[in-house]
């Protein structure tokens, strides 16, 4: 779904209002967050000494990036709703 949104809203004629830019940004951020979660979980499963379990910095960085992308995704959706309401 995010890839479809990116393909649709990256077109020049769709980028005229701020709402479409909010949705495009939300899709990009969501795609980054999902890829980050997927790659780090696979790394933790298949790499025998789990680097995210051994290093406190990596463990916190993993959670921080995941939470940040989730919050930014939701914030962009809320901004798009506010834009359409206004």
C-alpha cells in the first residue's frame, strides 16, 4: 500500500496541495519504519550472537527508530486531516 501511495503521489500533478505531501511523507516514513523493523528482526533471528541484545546502544537505537517512525507516520496523517478540515 505504501509503495502504491508513493507511486501515485510522486506524480507532478498530484503534488499541488499540502495534504498529498503529508500522505506522501507518511507513506515514505511508514515504509522506512517497516523495513527497519523487518531487517532488525531478521538480523536478531539469524545472527547467532544477537547484536541488538548484546549492545545497549543498538537495542535503544532499534526501539527509538521504530517508535519515531510510527509517531511521525501518525502525525503526518493527523496533519493531512487537519489540512482537509481547514
